[in-house]
C-alpha cells in the first residue's frame, strides 16, 4: 500500500510540474503579447503626438532668420518689387532715420 501511495505522490508531483510548466508558458506568452501590443500602441500614440505637435507648430510658429544678410543687389531686387506707395513710405522712414535720398554715404565721405 505504501508503494502505491509513493507512486501516487510521484505521479502527482510530475503532474504539478507539467501543469506548472504549461501555466508558466501560457502566462509568459500572454504577458509577452500584452507587452508587445502595448508597445505598438505607444509607438502609434507617439507618432500621432509628434504629428499633432508639428501641425500645431506650423499653424502657430513663424520662423524668422535673423542671421540673413542682404547684399546691395538683394536689397535693390526687393526694392524693385515694392509698389510706388511702399517705396515712398520706405523713403520717408529712411529720411526720418537720418538718411537722405539725394546723398549717399560715398558722397558724404568725399566732402
């Protein structure tokens, strides 16, 4: 009888090991799949957030290049695109700043 009890206990132990191994594998696979799904959702959410931020920035941000340097030709080209009224307003503003449209800096230096 004791021999049968030991066999029963041994078989039960093997059954527990087998069942535990199966449950661990199921739990591992389940946790892996949930983690992968969560990661993929996070990547998608992150991409959407980047897109939304970029769209909001395009709507609300104006980039100004303060390091732009214009040479004389660039300024003259820009001046040529102005309307007559815009040119007159610009000349008035320059005169208010002490610029004289009848004299240039070179002629002042020669005097």
